[in-house]
């Protein structure tokens, strides 16, 4: 049986709408492989349709290489019902301000069921940089934004996480349940969390929660441990917390 042009067009439209629906329903950017798995479509078909939808502005590529709803979708929805810009787009000016004010790279990370997901970052001005974490999903206890995100958890989630065997990336990684819970409590009281050589002996970070962010998010500064550490920069956590608390609500419209 020969497929008519009209039938072929209808099929392409239906598949495109399926991809748009899957991405709109997802709580994080989706790559071509994952879209293929969820839609049941061949990866080549997903790749071709996604490229066309990006060109039309119906989808856009996020900082982690996945796809999210694009700005053109807003033109199809009246008034205040239009979907907001991606979280990383709305908070990028804040990351830029962090870099300019503190002289270190800044990253935006969100809470997911399987780890702290780095959505995007802005590199600092120094020639000596820590590796770019964008797109990585790391265990919460290994990184400053993960520890900051943990301060938002309820007791049940914190108990579940600390009861499981936790990996140690360096000799300084805190894995003992009691010590980790105390670190989270301290972070909640201070409004910021340091990760001191927990993931890499040469890298440190300090992070704070983003007030009003959905999903729960953290802004962090990260850099070489010799330059970025709580001993040499004891007021950095307070300064970062104050800056994010001041600027994030306006950028998020909350």
C-alpha cells in the first residue's frame, strides 16, 4: 500500500505533537535517545523531527544538551497561561553577576530523584579553572549544590539517603550518616553549604538554595581548592546567599 502525501504529513504532525507532549510533561531536559525510548519512535525519526521543531522555535536545546519547550509555544497560549522560560535562561543573569562579583565560576543545579543535575554554568575569568560540570548528575553528598539541595529535604528523604551506603570520591568525602546529617543541619542554619575537597582534592565549592525556584535549585561557586576554600574566604557563603536571595525572586517572578 502506498502512503499518500496527506497521510505522511498527518503522521509527521502526530509524531511532532507526541514529542512536544513528552517534553512538556518531563521535569528535566530530554535527549534524543530518551525521547526515542519514551515515544517508541526510531531515533533517526526523533532526531529529524526535533531538529525541525528547534528550527521553528517549538523546542530549544538546554545547557545540558537536552530539549525543552521553546519560546514559540508561548505564542499558541493566550495571556498569562504561556509557559515560562527555562530555569537556566531566567537565572543566567544571576550566574553572570556571581562570576563578576566573586571571580569564580558559577553553576545552576537542580534536585532530581537520582542526584544533583548541573543545568548550566558561567566560567570565571581565571586562566586556572575547575572542570565544567554542565550536564553531570552527581551524588548529593559529593558536591556543594547537592548539600545545599539536601537542606530542603524532609526528614524522611534525608533518612533514606543517609541510611544507604554512600560512595567516597576522596578521603575527605563525608559518608557517615551522623556527620552528613550534621553537615546538612549546619548548611540549613547558615543558608549555604561548602564541599571541601569532597569530589576532587583539587576542587571546592560553596552553594545556596535559590528561593522560589521550581524545581528546587541551587546556585554555586566552584574552583580550585587552593583559591576557593572556607578558611581563606570565610564570608563567601554569606555573600553568595545574600546576592541570590536579593536577585533570584525578581528573575523568577516570585
